[in-house]
């Protein structure tokens, strides 16, 4: 994999880079649709001017971006599981975030209970993306936050899920601290370092007691692994998943000066974003330096929408504007995220697509890039993105499904199912069985609820949702009063609304 342009013919004779491109997936944690200087909206926003992400800009210039790209879910583990399995959170029955073994992290809700979901998250035994790549000769490298399987289960360890190399990944979804001087631990001083906690980041002892930010340590280790794979001439899959920009929101002081006008919390948040961008830049530079950029697919996205309900400065639920709400929510702020793909020879440089794509699409897309047939009898929900990059505009319906009450409160933060089809999105809130219908093309902020105005589309979208829930064997919330799963209300007449008293 170490050949310059003059030797390309010889490379093709040996191992075709077209058949075995390297794959880098940068899966940022909680990075919102507006947490970048790259405009994903159809006009620049104040957030695009606030944040400084020149390497994301570079990637978007050299690759293609998706304006309507989604995370599989509004919280961490379900999206991460969908990347590994190609299946939706509903089909995986990994519909919420995991932590302790056999322990439900769902917040208590007065009227609903979560269904019997996979409390332990991803476990060995099903076909997983890194394993499939490894079987084709790839070196598979995970760096950063894993959060696939619960503590004290096999799935807590990325090496049990098909990764040859695990840098700092385990069952927890946040670091105790971002600072090397804190040893990335929950305890923040020397007297605390003898007390371990489940939030301590494992495996980075080399950086303990040093003035280094967690994202920088992960970046350094990831670049070392890129160099090593290139030196060994093996194709590699790098899953670079920085713990940032998840809480605890802690500044990287190296970047603070640029954000002087912001309140302290938001300035710290902006430095977390910039640190991720610097890491992306270092990865791109390592690909250049090793001469493999032209034979490497690079994907940049996030595992859910930006945090906005709590823990931030500024106005709550407005950090993803013009999208509504944020992490945890059924609204677009919860699930629409940055999506950029640089794929030499496939993605048009500077391309801008409005096709709907979602995290589980990366499973068949990456397998296709690596010329690996998807495993038989493993039903998947993701779709190969390559035809879209080549100009196709396929019809599709994407189901979002979170039958759980999240820890914080805010707009759309309720147990829900939702479908996106064309420009329309229908949300079904399990608690009061209400439907909300939006046209995202004209109203990305979900401000104009259309179900009364457009009962025919309401009925059509309700039927689509029903089909998707059935075909993905989705488990709806359990009604505490009856002990039975919630059912979708029938829409009997096109001129009535389920809430109408008729
Ligand atoms: Ca997340």
C-alpha cells in the first residue's frame, strides 16, 4: 500500500488498492450538525462562523458532503452498534446507551417502560464490520471511545469485536477527564489516583501526568498505527472515535484564545471541536505522508446530534439551530449530523448531496469498497452509498426508534419512533400516541406541524412507519397501565386527526 503514482501499475498487479482501499471512519461523539465551520445548512450560520474546523473544510472540498446525513439514533451506543452490524437500532434491539451489565439505563417514566432491549449492547457472535474486514487481510484499529458493550461483558473490549488494536476503548461512554495531568481519570488529583472508577480511560498510561489533551493523545496513537500499517504494507481500517465532544466539557487551553468572546462553557466546547479537527488534520497528513491518500476512503460523521438540553452555555435547545432540539430528541437536532466522505475516484470533490444517509449505511458501503460480499443470512438495514455518490437518488425510508426516556428534558425528548421518507418526517410519540408530521425540505426546523393540514400524507407516512416497525421487528414502549406494548393508532378517515374528538 506504499506506492507512489509512478509505481501504480505495479501496485495493481500486486494487491489492487481499488479492491483493498484503506478505510478511516472518524466517528465524533455528540458532534452537532452546526458544530463546524462547514455549512451543512443551505446558508452559513452564526455557528459556522463561531467554530474553526479547517480540516473538515478540507475534507469537504476534497470529498462530498451530505446535508441530510443522520446518526442512527439520538444517543451513543445504538449508533455505534449500527455501524458495526449494518442493522438499525430497532433490529439490533440496542435502542439505548449501555453501561453496567444487565442494567437498564433508561430514566423512569410515569406512564411507559422500556421494552426488553439488549441491555449489554454489542456482543460477539454476529457478523461485525471489523471482523469481516480482518478476514480480508485488513488490520483493524480502534482508537477512542468504544461504548459498544456493557462493563463486565465480552463486548466491552473492542478486541472481542474484531479489532486487532484497541487504543483507550472500553464500556464507558465518557472520560473521567480530558487532561493528561488528571490521568484521564475521574479523580482529579494525586490523592484520588489510587481510587479507580469506571470513567477512567484505559490504556493511555504513557500520557499520564503530561500536559496533553485526551484527543491529542488519541491522535498521536492513531497516527502511529497508520504509520505502522503503511510500513507493514497491510490495508487498514481505522475507527477513530474521539471521546470529544461529549461531556465533561473541558477546555483544551491550547485553543482557548480564539474563543475569547464566548462564555466559558461555550469557549471550552469550541476548543473540544477544534481539537477534533486538529486530529482529523493529523490523520489526513499521515495519509499524505505515507502516500496512501488516493487509496483511502475517509468518512467523517458523528454518533448523535449536539448536546443542547443541559450542560451547555447559551440558550438550551438552540445549539443545533436552525434544527430543533438536540441530543436525545426525536427532532432533527437529535439525529442530523455532519457527514463527509472522501473517496478518490468515486466521490466528486466538493460534491453536495441531499440524499438521506444514515450510520448503518457505512457497513455495506465499506464492505463494498473492500470488495467483501455481505454475509449471507445477515439481514441489514444499511444501504451502499456508492450509487448516491455516483449520482443516483434512490427512494428510501429510514426508521428511527428510541422507546426510552432520556436523562434530560426538552423538546422531543420522549420515547418515540420516526420515519424519514423523501422530504417528509413523521414522528410518533409513544406516551400520548401523538403524531407530528413535518416537511423538512421547506421546514428543517420542524416548526410547522402538518398532520391536520395533510391527512393523506399523515396516513401514508403512518403506514410506512407501521411497515418499517414490523419488518425491523421493533419493540415499542410498554404501557405501564396495561403492561402491553403501545400500538400505532389507526388513521381511519382521511379528514380526521387522531386527536380530534369525533
Ligand atoms: Ca454520543
